[in-house]
C-alpha cells in the first residue's frame, strides 16, 4: 500500500511579500522530487542606487500525509508567528513539543536542526542582582540545551530574555521559560505560512477523521487549557482563539469527531460535559502536551465510574495511552538492533526523548536498568570537580567524565554537593556570598 503524500506545489503563493510590504512574483521550477523557488527584489544600497537581488531556495515537492504531519500543522497554526517579517518562528515551553516540530522539519522539509536560532523567554523581571541573574540563565540554558535539540552555539547573543509587565521577581523551581525557535529566511517562511493557512482555511474540515484528529491534537497542545473546579464540578477544556473564522473551523473539526463545543464571545471555544470530555480522552486529543495531558487525566478521574466507562485508570498503574505511535516504537527497536546503542543518537533520529528510548528498550528486554559502580578514585575526582565548579549541571559534569548523569546525581546526593537548582532556593544574600568566589565568567555567543 502506497503512503499518502501532500504535493506542496498546490500550496505555493503567487507573490512574495518583503518586510517593506512590497510584492514580487514567485518563480517556480519543479520535477518529481523537488521544487525550486525564487524571486527578485529591488533593493537600494547606502548611496541610494537601486538594483535587483535574487532570493531562492529548494524544498521537497512531497511530504508525508499522516497524523504527525497534521499534528505539526496544528502546532504551527497555534504557536507560529503569522506576520510577514521574513522570519519563521515557533514558541513553546515543553521540550517534547519543540523536538517534535524540529524533527518534522528535518525529516519532511530537510531543514537541519542546526539551522534554527533560539532564545528563551522567562516570566520574571530582569534581576537586578547579577549573581542571581547568572544562576537563572545557567538553569534555563542548561535545561534547553540538555533536553531540546538545540546547542549553545545556536543561541542568540542574548540567550535569555525577560518581560516587564509582570510582578514576578523569582523564577519558580520547575519553570524553565519558553523557547522561541527562529529561522530567518523570508522565502521559506512564507511558503510554510501559506501552506498552514491553506490547510486551516480551505481544507482541514474535509480531511479524513484521523487527520482532523491530528490537527486538533496540535491546536489543543498549543492553545488548549484544562479548567477544573471541584467545588462546582466544572470540568472543561477551552481553546484560546480570537479570530471568529478560526473558531468556526475548530468547531467544525470537533463536530466531525463527534465532539460538541460551544463558541463563546471573545477568545474561547469550550468543550464541556462528560460525554464530550470522554471523547477527548478516548480519541487522545490531549496527548501531545505532557503537562496538559497529566492535568486532563486528573480531571477525568473526578467523574464517577469513569474506569468502567472508558477502561482507563485501572490498577496501580493507570492505563494511560502511550503518547508515541507503534511505528515510533518499532523504529527505536530497529535502530538499536542495527547497532546504534546510544540512546541520545536514537532519540535524535526518531525525534523523541532519551527517557522514552530507554523505556522502550527496557520494556522490550533490550536493556536492563542497572547501576554502574564507579571506583573510589573517579568518585573523588568528581567530588573535587563539582566543588570547584558548583554551578555546573549534572549533564555538564557527566560529559567531562564520560559517565551517566544519574551517576553524577548519586555522587551529589551522597556527598551533599548542591546543584545549581538547589542554590535557586537560597536567599539572595547567601548567593551573593557564594557567587563572587566560585562563579565562572560567562560569555555570550555571537
């Protein structure tokens, strides 16, 4: 059976808009493999002279038509910057979603992960205390470079940004900010924005249920919110959407899936009532966002006899849907059997977390969970290194000694060596006493 495909030739704009809001015709050349795109813009140099400059790029002609593609289209519709500013941008605060989007662009559109630039935005005022600010930025940068498919070299010079319209002064323990991915290419950016817009406004409601389901899964991961009020027994999911035409399309998509929703004035499309929430659970519409899925499962357990009705929440280990399709699990196993034993390498190729790779390998008896007992000499070196570099994360120390991050954590716990995140709980006065002596100098990347 041949796999379904999307022909990108059908989704191209006729003109390209520049940041100066000038329009230029798009020239297209294509074969059965790729599409060559170009446009010529009239530019002025510093002396006022006018000349033509050509901009071009090549993209694959076909992309795979499956649920994952429509999940990413939904995510882009929800979280992608829509203005024609010559920049493709995508923001989210969950690294699993960031990795899904980056992996999809690499697989389907051949956009290497290394081509993205990034910065992280945190919901606090910029700290006046430079020592505390360094701790915040160390924590945030380490989180994203460790868990998402980005490196410090890809970051903008100002890697962490702050906001002014908040009263928050301190970063919460589990808050790592929102990462903003950017790829500066006006031509590629407009191709993607036009593609997502055409799918949303002209096509999605007429697609197969499985594709509508994937699309709404992406929309809810980006714009959904779980509302729980046990006092008045209000259990509902709302989608933040202000444009009425978008709201109508989401309403029609949910209707096609047998889910009733209510269009509210302002920016809400609301799904409520037990029968609709049960359908949200059974059709796995809130599984892309791990954070929202966890809250949704807790909400669903408030319904009486929900286990009997759905088959979920049985026994000590609740029946929670595996967030990854069987084809992903099979790919992990296949790569391991081919001789790729590094969980990080497998995770990068498949587009999942290393935690998921380890879990799949253990569940299929391909890797046992075991603790490695390192010699006393290496432990002493680790302790000394940690004391000399107290702000380094477990991941960074693990790279230095070429051992697992969990081994570093065990050493820290046994010998009471504080991690940077533990230091976040200290008073600013105590941090100020520690940092000047031990904090290394940080340089931004250009």
